[in-house]
C-alpha cells in the first residue's frame, strides 16, 4: 500500500448528513466525545480508511484477535439529523500524510452529500478547570454568529489548529464545504472525559441529539480523583526537596501548573 485506501463496507443513503470528526488530539477530547456518541446512538460502521502513514502495528483486541490501524466512518440516521462520525486510532505521522488522509475523508464526505463539518478537539491550557469553556473557529461569519448563540467563545487569540480538526475545515473550504471546530478547554496531557461531556451537551442542543452523558460524568469524577492524588504526591515531593529555610512562591502542590 503506497497511498491511503478507503474500503466501503456498506452502502448507505443519508439525507444532508453532518460529519463529526473526533480523531485523537489534545486530552483525547474529540476522540472520547465521538466514540461516546457512536456508542450511545448505536451508530453503525460503513467504511474504513487505511494508510501507510499510520504507525506500523496492529491492535490486539480483548478476544485475542487483531485489528489494523484505521480511521473508521460510522453513520446514524435514526434522529432529526443524519450523522457521519469519523473516529480512529491515530492521525498521520507526517505533514504530507495529513493532507492525503484528509483528502480521502473529503472524498467520502462528497460521496455522501455532507452538509457541514463539525470537528472536535481540546484547547490546551495546562491545567484543569471547574467549568471549561468551549472555543470555536469556523469557515464563515454566519457560522460564528450561529454558535455564539449557544455560548461558544470566539477569542481573538490567533494561533493555529494542528491536525485533522483544522485541516478538514481548511481543505473542505476548497471544495465549498462549511464547518466549525469546537475545542473545549483541557489540561492537554491527560484524557479528559469532562471536556468531552461538555462538547456532547453542546451538540445535543445544536443538532437536536439525545446523547446521555452519565458514563462520562462518572469517568470525569474518577479522572479528577486520580489527578488530585497526583497533585498531592507531587506536592509532597516538592516539599521534601525544598531546602530548609527557603520559601519558593512558585512551588505549589499543583502538578498541572
């Protein structure tokens, strides 16, 4: 295999579907959210993308069988809005591979008549917050205005969106697709089901979905407990290493500073 390959496993006919992308990224926020939506809506897989630019490995499943590294396409047509949900094990390993993989995803989007893209990700701030904000970046002012009504913040901070979450929108614009990237604040270095839950709650409102988030809420509590223990351990270590008589104002029990 020299180039990305898409294998259509099932022919589906959808009506103006919205494509939701949730490939791995900061805090795995998009991946957790997209996979949870698939699970709760019982979405069905209809295609897979394989690429020589994925890591050279296979995944061993719980039943002892193996699975190739892939980007998978799921569909849901049981609600008010048809969906295509794109999830995967990995993003491309080189800048060129990102473009070739996104090009194949766009081919599937064109084939299915996708009406809009929503890409999901995390906005790394280096710490956990009680009420994370959702930031947005869109392909048009019209979409910016629409999502502002739902509490999405569009901060004038500049910067860039790295990987599929940004490139899918950028390359999609060249083919007249519109869309938005939704990024929830997250630490960035730990899996964050709380941020994923926040994104799903927004999608429930915007797309008229009915995705429950009870499981994510439980996972978020477990994650917060683990982070708290790590903070305490690191704080104790810093205290033990602090020379007697010295006070370091920058030294705090917080690991995620």
